[in-house]
C-alpha cells in the first residue's frame, strides 16, 4: 500500500451528488426498497476514470494492477451499507480489486479503522519485508488481516516483481562505468514509481540493497 493523492472531484459528482444523496436517503427513511439505478449512481464512467487515474489502475489496498485481468470495483472506504449518506462523497471513493473489496465487505470500526491510503501514510502502519507486508500497529494489523494482504497470490506476484528488479540492482551494484551506472539507476527508479505494481515492496528492496534514494 502506498500514499494516494486525491484528484479533483468529477464534475458529474459536483453537479448531482446532493440530489443523488437526497433521493437515496428518502428511500432509506421511508424503509422502501432502493432501486439499483438509485443506489449505484456512483458507477459512472467519468467517476471510474478519475479513480483509475489517481490510483494508477491499481487496487488502493494491495497495489495489484487490476484492469488488465478483471473488473475494478469502486470502493467505499466507509461502507455505503453503514454510511449511506457518504455513498456519493468523492473523498469516500477509491478503486479496489474484487478480492480486497470482498474481504473488506462492510467491516468498519470507527475506533480503529483500516488504513486509508488517501488520508494516512501507509509507511506509518506497515513495513515491507521481502514479499510480506507486515503491520506496525493495531490499525495496520486489522487492515493486513482483514484484506489478507499476504494471501499467496499476492506474495507470488510481489516475488516476480522483486526478482525482476533485483536483476537491475545486481547490474547497478556491479557496474563501474559511470554513464551506464547512471542509466541503470534511472531504470531502477522508474521500476519503483507509484504507477508500478507493489511499489511499497520494490521501494523497500531498493533501499535495502542499493545506495539509491527513493
């Protein structure tokens, strides 16, 4: 998990979220069945595109690239089942892979909420040790275990990325030619960019094995 910067609120939300919220809450207060067209109005191409851009098409929690292999889910950090008034709030929306989204479900503890990469610095709550993401505090522990951030498929995928970057690292550490070493350094830095999968793990490996500041 890495820090994510929230982008500008899509115009469709600026224009309609107040009326959408009012409609939704009217159904809830009258205890009427909510039509899908009312409760899922956040699922708009403009909204999803903005979320894909700010998350680099990665899951906001596990950092998997998701758009190439499956459908991304628009995630409500505060579950819409418990906080319906925040269903259309831009600051409550993110992008998640189906597994993290399903694992999280509607679990939310106000006294000890899961880590929110938009508002929290994940480095305050986790440390990356090889292929594992390990918690540093209670919020990190809840997040790690609830979302299963060390499920086998994720650890395998992180290992593939780490092994690929280690080849560059080995070349960089062994290279004596100044120009070539500079080129290798640029390649390594690019591989640790926020748009790459599992950037937290890659940054940690680079920090541990090189003199490159990330």
